């Protein structure tokens, strides 16, 4: 496993932690308002509450992506290409919609994921996939 493969899931965990903590702490008043509204449908279309909710759940999504990337790296020695495409697509579209967002970081991480995959794992050949209808 190369260094990039080891670090990309860690970076995703860091982004997840920052997103989740920011969503919980900087928007603490919004979480109190959600609780005061009875939790069920507590967001109620209020922009500040929606922002708190999305920061928190985006953080959860990054934790999930990091966990899948880490598990893949541990079992195969590589990150899944889909992770790179997910990060790149999300980052580019986010940067177009909101250039001041952290989308550029996700896009860069997506590119690094693909670089990591191309570098491969030294001394190990990738497993050959069987073709459909052809037995080994």
C-alpha cells in the first residue's frame, strides 16, 4: 500500500470530524431550536437549522466514505476508483455552485485518489478479473 492510499482515508476522516464538529458547535443554537420544536420535523424549512443538519450529515457521509476507503485499502491494498470519482464529481460540482466552499479540497482529494490507484502497490500485480461467460 502506498503512502497516498494510507493518507486519503485519514484525510476523509479529518474532513468528516471537522464537518461534524462544526455542524454541532457553530450551529448549537439551531440544534436547540430543533429540540425546542420537538425534533420531529424540527428543521421546518428554517435556513439555519437546515445548514446545521446538512453540515452534520455531510460529516457522516465523509466518515462512511473514509471507512469504505480504509477497508478497501486494508483488504486490497488499493482504494476503489468509485471513491475517486465520487470525490471528484462532488468537489467539482460543489465548487461550481459555491466557489468559496471546500469543494476544491474534495476535487483535489479525488484526483489524488486516482493518482494513488495509478501508482498501485509496489511488488503486487492486480488480480485479473474473470470475463463474463469464461471460466478460468
